[in-house]
C-alpha cells in the first residue's frame, strides 16, 4: 500500500530524476563538440617606457606593463581549452621566445605564473627599436603554426631616423597576427629606477636622447644648427624635445601593421583584447571538450524545486 502511494506521488519521480542527473554530472562532466581554438605567441615590450603609469585597475594607477600582464592573465582564463599560448619579450631590437605555445587549460598555472613574473628588469639593453623587434619576432615565427601578438607602446628610443626604416617587404603577408598598442594617448612621465630597482623619480629632458645620431641625418644640412659634415653631421648642439615623456605612438604602430600585413588593436580592456583575437583567420575548428556539469546541475535543481510546488 505504501509503495503504491509513493508511485502516485510526483515528488518521488522528481527526486529520483534529480538523483540521476547528479549521478550523470559526475559520470559525464564533459562532452565533445566542435569549437574554435587559437594558437598564439605573445611578445611583450619590456622597455623602460612600459613603466609609464597611464592605466588603472580599479582605483589604482598602474604601469602599462602591469596592465598588459593583467589583461593577458585574464585572456588565458577565457580562451577555450585546447587553445595554446606561448610567451616572449622584446627589448633593444630583438625578440626572445621564452617558451613555445602550451595548452591553456592543462598549462594554466604555468602560464599565469610566467606572465605574472614578466618584469622590465629582464631587459638586456636600454634601447627600443620597435620595428626591428617586430621584424625579428616575425622571422622567429614565420615557419610556425602560431599567430603573433606583439604588444608595445611604440616608442622608439632613441627616436627613429626616417632614413633607416625597417623593410618588411620580404615577410609581409607570411604571418598572421596582431599588433597591440599599450598606453594612453596623452604623454606622461617615465618612472626612473636605480641599479637596485628602487624608484628614484622620473626621467628628465637631460636623461634621454631627443634625436638619433646614427648614420646620416635626414635633414637638409642648412637646417641643422652647427652642422659640420665631418665632425658634427647632426649639429654641434644637443637636441631638445619631449622624449623623456611617453604616450602610445598609435599612428606609428598602425603604420607598422599596414607594412607587415598584421592587424592593430589599442589595449583598453581585457575583454576588448579577447574580441580582437577572436578573428576568423586566427581560429581553427577542432573537437574540444566542453563542460556539461552546469546543464546537469541546472536540471537537477529544477527537479528538486519541483518537489516543493
């Protein structure tokens, strides 16, 4: 009589089905489905201008490098499993790949720690030849199945001599990728540090070169004050300027994107970076594991709630 009564009570069936969905949640936590994955190699500018503080995280002002790291750590947590990310750094005129792309889910802890450990003190030289570093990065990756993500504020130090521009013609179109501009459009001071990494103020006009003194000047000799063809081809007097301040050189980076066949994106939010990378040409369709636990948990919760209705 008791069993017959239970079989007539819908709550018995709701609880039974809820139990089965919970069992399925543990038995089949994932399912196979077709999805887009990405293979990216990120090269981060670690030169001194990347210490300029023109970003904010919450209420705190942070450096460009700190915001780049924050955005990348957010990015790897949102890329689909089976996507891969590699990491490298740029300074002077060379890019160095620290490690080849690894899978973002199984290697999440290693990726997160290595991104968090990026530091301007890893730089092996003080100069910043953006175009040279970009060309070097493209040459490193041109034979690999990975899209390049090159992140920089675009500030050349010392300033670029237009007579000696980098030629990308041989490599243009041979690599997919994105140039990411880091920084604000308003010039801000660049923090200065001592040999032990302690901040000791900001760079002043006398601390940095304001023009290139390499090779031949691109100016008409008549316009160079104190010009001497042999002893002072750039003039006898020190140049003045605002190179001790730093702003995102967006026009220059956009020009480099056009010359290399890469895309350009201004880094403002982590979500914006994710959307910029979710380009069809960067994506590859593969069979990926998708989390199905939320589906089972939701159904089980509905069945439990049904017992009280």
